[in-house]
C-alpha cells in the first residue's frame, strides 16, 4: 500500500472504529487518531498485548477487533474496583490488566456475537504470532505464553489448538500446584468484577515473581538476553505517548487525473451549496458554544493586543498618501514659481511624496470540516477565534470559511451516478457544502456568535480540499486589497470515500496540488496549518501544530512567523 493510500485507509479506519466504540460504550467523546483511542484529548492506554497494533502493518479487521475490545473496557470495567485491586509491581499490573480484558471478552462480549468473534480472532492471531517468534524460545517467554493462553482458555472457554496444547503441557503441569487455585477460580468469579480482580491480582503477583526468578537464572549470551528483554519492552510496558515530530502528509500523482490531461471532473454540481454555518445551529446552542469558547480563551495567557501589534508589523506596507509641500528638496512645485521670483532666496519651493505604512491585507482562514477534525474543534475554535480577532485589530480584512460534504459516501450524487449506469471516470462524486463562519465585510465583534458554530460536530463529514481552496481563492480575489493570504487548516490529505472509490487514491490530492499552484501564481499567499500533520506535501509553506497540548502564545508566534515568510519587504 502506497503512502497516500495508507493515510486514507488510516483516516477511514479511525472514523469507523471511533463510531464502533461510541456505539458500544456510549462514550461520545471517544475517537481514534492514527490507530490509537482517545477520550477527548487523553490517550487511552492499551496494555493487553493482543490489542496493541503496529498501525503500518495491520488490516481493518485487526483495528476493528481492537476497537471492540477497548469498547468493552469503557462499557463494563468499573475503574474504581480496577484501581483498588491493581498490583504495584509493573509486570504484575500489566498481567492483571490482561486478565481483566479477558474477563470482559468472556462476559460482556457474549451479548454481541460479532464482537466476541472479532476479539477471539484477534487473540488467536496474536497467540499464533507469539508462538512462531523467537520469544517462545526463552524460559520467560514460554512461562508468560502458558499463563496467558491458559487464563484465556479457562475464562472464555476458547479451545487451544493441539500444537499449542502440546507446547504448553510441560510448563502448565509444572506450575499447576503453585497457581492452580487461582486459575480454577477465575472462571467461577468472572461475573463479579471485585472478586475476580482480587484473584487476578494474586495470580499476577505470583507469575511476576516467577518471571523475575527466571530472568535471574537466565545465563544465556548477552545478545539472546537482549531478545528476552524485548519481550517485556514489547508486551509489558505501558502504552507510550505519541512520538515527537509530525508525520508528513502523503502525496502522489493520480493516474486518472493524468489520463484526462490534468483535467478535474465533477459528476454533478446539482446538490452543491454554500451555507451560513450559524444557520445550522440553534441560537440557544450558539450562545452556549460562545460561552464555552470565551471561558476556554480566558483560561489562556494570550495577549490579543500584543498579537495584533505583531501582525501589524508583518502586514504593513508603504503607500503613497498625497504630497508634502514646502520642502527644501524634491519635485519643483509649480505653484511656488511666483514666490521664487519675488524672493529668490526662498528654498521651500519643492514637494515630496508622502508615504505612510498601512495594512492593506485580506486573510482568509479555510477550515477542513472533515470528520476527524471534530475531535480538535474545541481548541481549534479558540485558536481561530483569537487569530481572527488579532488580525482584525491589526487592520486586515478577515474571513473564516469551512468545507465539508452534504452527505457521507457520495449522497445523492452517488445515487444519480448509479441510476445512470455508473459511467466511467465520473470525477468528484459527492455533494459539496461550503460554510461561511465569518465574512470579510463583517467585523469580529458582529460575527463572534456565528464563529461559535465551529463547535457544532454535525457540520463535520468528508472533505474535498481542492475545490474548497479554489472557492476561497476566488473570494479573496474579489477583495479590493493589495495583498491576499489564504491559511488552510487541515489534519489530513483530501478524503471523500465515494470519489476515491470511483477514481483512485491520488485523484483529489492531485487536484489540490494543482489548485494550490494556480492560486499562488495568481498572487495569493497560500499556507498550510497542519493539525498534527506536516502539510508540506501540498503547501510550499506550512506549519504543523499539536492541538493535543494546551494552546500557548508560542503557537501564535509560530503562525506569525509563517505568515511573515510571504511578507518580506
């Protein structure tokens, strides 16, 4: 799978898995990002080894199974009971967590046969991979593998393969006397979390001591010992936080796009529309959103007036503003010739151009309102609201636009295409919905309530970036100013499932690259603001910001430096 196809696959998978978790658990703040589960901005740790995936080497079925397993945890694991019984020792704690996950998959999942099948298939796949790895050759690895498979089999009733039973037989027989009581009790107690947790903690602590003893007795060469330790670093260390730095947005050239001489096609514009974003939100809800935004912004130490002065220094440019008369040098002022004849010694007979520095700038912020962006809506709303206010105070004309689709999976455009016999290469195949949050002729103070519509999650669907950039550029060109800047805010490559399905993975991406080049050639300064993603694949000048962290003045100063890059005098 190429880079852009993988990125599209990951975004689509994140959306579907997030929906599954929300449906099962009832937690509306749950969402996936790059294969990881978050509650709002908090990463949900994944400790059970069969639920830990490498996002680059897994199928959708794997991700869906992980989503099901984590949804069960959110739905039916009482965190208070869990924490009360949780051992302090790290290895014991992680084994204890695995035992609790097995309990959930054995009890709660029984109400959903599909979920139960998904998590069981995922566990069997992990067990098979472990069985064929070098880790199974160490005494620690076989002990750990035996305990995990035995607990899983007893608690869930799952049947081990003959090969697995043969592999575990000797180790299982040797430890039966020491941990047999706990193993037999777990199945009996699986419907009582508190009683099960106490027994699971006891078993985890015993196994942890055995593992420590095996490691102390291990006298293998150093390189082999390194492989042994990887068992714990891979399977038994708490889920790490996302790595520093940002992924680069994938890009490539569309075969379909090239076949049509780089001509972008649209199947139908019949259902496209431009709407006031605020018109899709009840006024009472808008007021609640605005109050939340104001409270969030008040908690930040960001000086809007200071930002406005910074933007003014960036955008101001010299402009002629008439003449200065009575100067001793410059251009001879014809009106003073009679004065020169009467007083030959008079020297103040010249005029000079009067030049002042003025902001003659329009800035449009174009927001990607695709489904994955809704998880950032709260912090994005504060960032964009503050940015617009500071730019307005600096003297720039500002617009806040958004782009999404009118439906998922093509909507009415897809149905029309199907009714017409599915003609080849239909081009864009969805309903566009372009949103107006704040227009250029409206001040920030008048638009502040409308801007709060950014928090309306129902607005966020899919995204066709190229046409949105073209629309925003056309609006900018209509502004009677000397300089124009377009800031595109996005967290991924163009994504519309129906269009990708009937064309290829690069179709929308190729069009976006073409439109950005076109807009820049028309004198518009186009920059990308990536939310957790480096957008340099599409925008020659871009900045990536991490909205998982709290907003600080440094974020706004970085944006100012980005804008200053196109305004050197």
